[in-house]
């Protein structure tokens, strides 16, 4: 058995909180670096937490002193701080992986060398209307203008439908480093959680994700009406993409399934991921359990990553008022097989992820029937 190891986590949001839940069950102390009373700290009482930001050099140094292995719940961390502390503490995944992945353009340039299929894209260097118009001629319309950095929940994306949209697009993403992507005409979005261990690259089954306003709304596990060959192909592509990076732990891989059934990478994340929340109820080992085991070099039986029952995850996103998300959670209390996860982030803002619900059932159809009333509540809340 292991000897009272301590894990340091950069970031104490909902992903950090669910990671702490998994660490707790193995008697592993998780020291969280984030603001006082962040969601992860609220469920973990000890004196090892660090107050500050994962973007502050000094705070990262302080966390490094208190743990055996360091990891991150978010990719937007100070990787120069991680590079510095990597000589004294293990950093998983590697700071190099996080640095490359946190810049979506660099991530794609790196993955291109490994033959990973993705939408054609162009870097912008001047961010002028003339430059973007030239790119538009090359990629065609619509195209997606994207911030290279600090992107999440679609905040950093702007759909450019025609040349006329260019001024508005550049204004919406002004002062950010940009690149543009050719439009991907997908029939479905798929995702795979990959777990990189010291000597293996494992994957969970392929799931279907549904985004609304570029924010993940629903996850169907396994993906509905997707032939087994595509399920396997998507997992293989995800493992291949993750193999291009150094380090251990969970990686979330987002993909597009195109009309001709070919797959394209959308992006990947060097961390536990929203598309993998269903694993808490749906699999023997959740993505959070697997992440902790991977970074601690503990065994992960591949069988434990299989889906035990079809699962649907619904995100509870902040609505019109600071407490409208609670209405969704309240309705979920009466739904059979619904597991409720609230993140304790305080008052909601529109578009902010406040919690999620997972329903599992013997068949996908049954799960769909059970969760439908809740989807209706969420849709009403939004309207
Ligand atoms: P995340 O919260 O997943 O990190 P993000 O802000 O990094 O999101 P992306 O994942 O790049 O943004 O894009 C968000 C969504 O926008 C995708 O899931 C997809 O629905 C849509 N999208 C992104 N790129 C394209 C594209 N090239 N063509 C069509 N749709 C796209
Ligand atoms: Mg992203
Ligand atoms: Mg994404």
C-alpha cells in the first residue's frame, strides 16, 4: 500500500471538487490551490490547502512544497511555474503537455505532426480585417474564428458567416491571439476520455455530446446509434492524439463525426473533462478515480472503464436568476435513478456550470424517457 501520499491540485472548481471526492476515498490527501472556500476546499478539511491562484508563481511554489505529485483541473495555469517546480515534485501530466495544449493553435500544430485529422486552420498574426478576409477566401464561409488561449465553453469562438461579419468578429475577440478554422459539417459530436498511465494508454467508450450555444448540455454514454466500428475508431483516434503528449492522467478528447462517418479532432484537454462526468455512476472507476490512480501509479483494470449501464448526463447551467438552477436540481430529486451533483459555486451567472445530473438505466431508451422531464425544466429555465 502507499504511504500517506499527498496530491496537489491547481484549481478548486467543480472538477477539483470531484477529484477530491475520489482522493478522499483512497485516504489520499488533496491539497488544493485556489481561492478560500472554493468548491473543492469546501469538502476537504485539513491545513494543506493553499490560498491563491494557479496563475501565481509563488502560490504554485508553495503548493509544490506540500505534495508528492501535482496535477491540474484546468489547463489555463502558469506552466512556467510548473516547469520550475518539476525538479522537486512530479507534475502530471507534464508541464510541456499543458503548455502546448493550453494554446489551441499550438495544440493543433503539434497534433498535425502525428497525423491527427482536424479542420483546416490558419493562424492570424495581425488580426486585421484584411488578413481575416484573406483567410476567409482560403477557408470559405462559414468559418470559426477562435482565440488560441483562455478558451472555454465557447467563450473564445465566433462564427463568421460571411465577409460582412469580419468587423464584428474581430471586435468580439479583440486583444486575443487568434486563428481561424474551416467549418466542420458534423452530424454528431463525440468525446472520449483517455487515461494515460506509466505504461499504458487506456480509453473509456465513445460518448455523444450535445452543445447548446457552444456549451456542453448533454452527454449520452455510449453514443446513440453509432456503430461499434466508429466507437472503436474514435477511441483509437483519441488514444493516438493523447499519446502525442508526455505525462500521466486523464485527457478529454472532443471529436466531430462527419457526414461520411469520418472523424476529426475538435480539441483536447489535459485534464478530467465535463464529457466524462457520466463515469461516476456509469462505470466502476470514474474519470476522477482513474486520474488519481494514473498519477499515483496505481493499477487501473481496463474492465473498470467499461460502461455498466447506459447513462445520460445533463449539465445544470446558470439561468436568468441567481437561483434558477436550483429548480432543476429540485425537479431531479423526484426522478428515478437520477444522481444530483451540485458544485456549491454560490450565486449562478447565466451560462455558468452550477451542477449536473446523471441518469442511468437498463436501456438508453429508458434513460431518455426518465431524463426528458428534466430537460424540459432546463429548457424552460433558459427560455
Ligand atoms: P470547451 O468548453 O469544450 O473547452 P472551447 O471554448 O474550447 O470549448 P471548442 O471546443 O473549440 O471551444 O468549440 C466549442 C463548440 O463549437 C464545439 O463543441 C462545436 O460545437 C463548435 N465548433 C468548434 N469548432 C468548430 C468548427 N470548426 N466547425 C463547426 N463547429 C465548431
Ligand atoms: Mg476548450
Ligand atoms: Mg471544446
